C-alpha cells in the first residue's frame, strides 16, 4: 500500500466534481473509496499490481474497477 501521494494532482478535478455535485443531482463514484480503503491506496490485490505506472490501471486494476462498478450499480434502484 502507498499513501495518497497522487491526490494533490487531482485537486482541481475534485473541486470541479464537487461543484457539479452541488449544482445537480449527480452522485459521484469516488475511486479513492475503491482503491484507497482506510486512507492507504492499494498497489496490488493478491500479488497482482493494480497500476502499470503511477497513474494508469493495469489489467488487474481495470478488473478491480469493473468489480467495484458492478457492485455499485447493482445497488442502484431501477428507474420506472
């Protein structure tokens, strides 16, 4: 696990997302909740790296993201 060394690079994007949330009914998916549980970001799962470099997902990382998205979307109630 690594710390949040890259979050400072995302500060302006996070500010823009928060502004959008405040002015709409959008519900964000905060990736840090999926990749950085308990405040420390995962580097690997079961010994398989989640990143190809310091900011791009590997195949295992993409699978981790897909699993998280499926779980999140399964919790969304159907719209009529």
